[in-house]
C-alpha cells in the first residue's frame, strides 16, 4: 500500500496543475488557445493531444468524484470559494481583474483534483482504516 507524504501530495498537485494549465490558461499558450487559433480546422496532432488530454481529464475527474463523492466535491468547491471571497474582502485580490481571477480558479481546480487524487491516502493516514479496494485477500 502506498503511503501518504508531502512529496506525493506535491507531485499530485504538480500533475493536476500541468493538466489544468496545459488545457487552458489566460496566456493563450494552452491547448484551447492552440486549437482556437485555427478553429474549426483541427490538425491531426491537435486531435491526438486533445484525446490524450480528454483521457487524463476523465481519469482525474473520475478519481476525484469517486474519492470525494458529490458532497465532498461540493464542500471542497464551497471551501475554496469562501477562501477566495475572504481574500477578496481583505482587498488582497481584485475581482475586476479577470486574468487574476482566472489564474485563481485554475489553481483551485488543480487543488480540487489534487485533493481527490490524495483523499484515500489522507483518510487512511488520519483514521487508520484501510480502503476496501486495497485489502488483499
């Protein structure tokens, strides 16, 4: 059984962040920016990379949803939304700066995916209860 570590958490966050930012980011250097520049014409390389990104998104989102469930995903998003609200109320973030808001939302999505990918290991670490799928017979 894999053990939870800060390094593993950071690795999952980095993987999630790369997936999110490779798909879209405000700089325009992303898959969406690349395909959008020639749309509706799509080149074969764009199709291959698009299908690979779609597969990764399906894996990350399915893992997150299965790990956290609907209530957990909703609670996590509500938590991050209230943190953004708090930071904005303190004047640390200008909500009229759409680029800054987009970056924060992208980091929140990466954080939610990281939480979902790590939740089973965190739960085992905190509670000591093994996940049923991991118990060997």
